[in-house]
């Protein structure tokens, strides 16, 4: 299976609960990422800092990139790309919850069709964070 990184950006207006659910969905995939690059786009709230510290202490594949000030999503992601060590990068937002086999399916497309450069998928919309088992 091809190696890949996950790139996610975080800023102070986001929910720590949603962030935790998003990270749980990334870390519990059927195919694991080699690294999760989490870009802190400027200073965060105490609640977000605690969540990031807790996950980073438990999961060594989470690498934190701290930007001293909020630069916006595009700039934060471009900075985060510099820290991705794999050519293949999966993108997620802090309010995204990935299905258990998302990365498995995405990597399979790149392996089967090496000429493909971008893969996307369908989404389900929901309000707020969800509880799922």
C-alpha cells in the first residue's frame, strides 16, 4: 500500500469536540497514514490547545506546525505541505469525519491509475459534531 500523509489546518474558531472526532476518524482508518500534519493557523483557544496536546502525546504520527499568526486556510495548507514527507497527501478539515475505509479507497485509486493526480469523493452534510459508533 502506498505511503501517504494527511494534511489538516486548525484555527481558533473551530470546535475542540469536532477536532477530536475528525482526528479519531483519521487515526482509526483501515489504512493508516504515515503522518498527520496539523497546522495551527495562529494562536488557539485553551480548549483546542489541550486537545492538540493530548492527541499529539498519544499518536506520534501527528506532527504539529505552528504559525505565529492566522494566515488563512490556503496559506496554512501551503505551509503544511512543506512538512508532508509523502508525495500523496489526503486533505481533511477539522469538522470532517472520514468513513473507516476512506483512505483505503483513495489510495487504491492512485495505485490502480498512476496517471491520476486528484481524487475526491461524495460527502454527507450534517450540522455540528455528530456522535457515531
